C-alpha cells in the first residue's frame, strides 16, 4: 500500500513544482483525490484485462480460470478498499 501512497504523494509534489506555489491546500486535496480516482480506474481496467485473459483459456481449463479470475477480483477489491481508506 505504501508504494501507491508514495506514488500519489510524489505526483502531487511534481504537480506543485509545475504549478508553482500557487496551489491552495484545497486545490492540493482536490488533485490528490483526482489522482486516487485515476489510480483506482487504472486498477479496475487492469483487473478487467487480467480476468478477460484468464477466461480466454480453453474450455478444459475453465474451472481453474474461474478460480484465478475470482482471486484477481478479490485482491483488487481489497486494494481498492485500502486505497479508499487512505483518503
């Protein structure tokens, strides 16, 4: 979890460097929220692609692929809950 939070914080610092000291505290909070939302959307897109790839396996492997897809969803759901709680 810390690496994702570190990425968000580093990104905020980079945005502040580009924007100068003109960002208010409220603007910084809004930018942090936008970054969080973008990270979550990217994670969901990655989850959908991973699940689609798993489910594209031959029919003989469908039981295993459904189990893998379920685990992918569960892990990503937990990650999203943890990210949301950091706000």
